[in-house]
């Protein structure tokens, strides 16, 4: 009798475990976003998902914090949403204060390799350096940040790893640069450089400059 009860208990526990695994898998599959990505990509100010790659620049600013999935960063203020067109034309807030921010400052794999300034970059996406004119001529899609840099979230398919002793990993004190780390390093580094050149500039560098709790 005891053996039958034990067998029944084992069977029940096994079925419970199988059910739990199935429910977790189902839950993860249901998290897929409108653009087919899991986790979802950033969205623009109208809530439209930013595609993994595109041959055209986003027509509207997009909200990077929608892509981080880290509660400590909360939401970005509407006026702090990243605007491609502004960064392509504004020279006042750039690294040197003379030329617009180059596409490859953020899209750093969209150029031939190797790159002397970034020896840790290994994968090249283009035979020529990406510019607005090159994009128009080549019609070769530009990858989004999330193409390589993924969220810190269980189930994320991959994240970029940098060898020790290289930048920008040590700037963040990490060896795995997810999308949120890459956003912060690129944005804040550029803004700090601009402010060190011109103290009157108002480029955001602190958490409260961009993030606000609702």
C-alpha cells in the first residue's frame, strides 16, 4: 500500500514539474513584442517599435529606456528621447563642437575592421564607413543597438562581451555590455566631453536629467 502511495506521489510531482516548465515556456513565448523581438526593441514617441535593422533613419525620436527593462532606470522624460535628426545636425553639443556626431560613434560596427580606436571590435558590417550618403547609396540596412547589445533579462539570447583591459567595458566596470550599458556609455561620454569643452552646455549627464518616475 505504501509503495502505491509513494508511486502516486512521485507521478504527481513529476506532472507538476512538467506543467511548471510548460507554463514558464508559454509565458516567455507570450512576451514577444509587436516587432517580433523577445524582449521587445525600443519604441518611438508614438509607441512604434524600432526594427532590428532598417535602411532608413527613425522618423521620430525614440525612448531608449523602454528597451532597458531595468526598473531602476524607469522612464525617460519626453524631451530626452533620442532624436537622430538632432544628433546628425547639431554641432554645438558634439565631441569637438565643430562637426555633427558621426553615425559610427554609436553604430560602431558599421565600418571596415579593424578600427584603431576600438581594438575590441571584431565584426564588420560594411566595406565603407557608414554615413547618411553611404546609406542612401548602398541601401544596406543599419543594425539597431539591440542587434548586438541585449537586455539584462532572463532568456536574453546574447550580450556583447569585452576582454578585460579594454574600453568601454572598464568605464562601466563590467565585461558584458548590454544595451543599457552601451546607451549610458555612449550618451554620457559624449555629453561629458561636450560640457568639459563648454561649461554653458546643458547636455544631460546625471540620472535625473533624463529619468523620471511616473
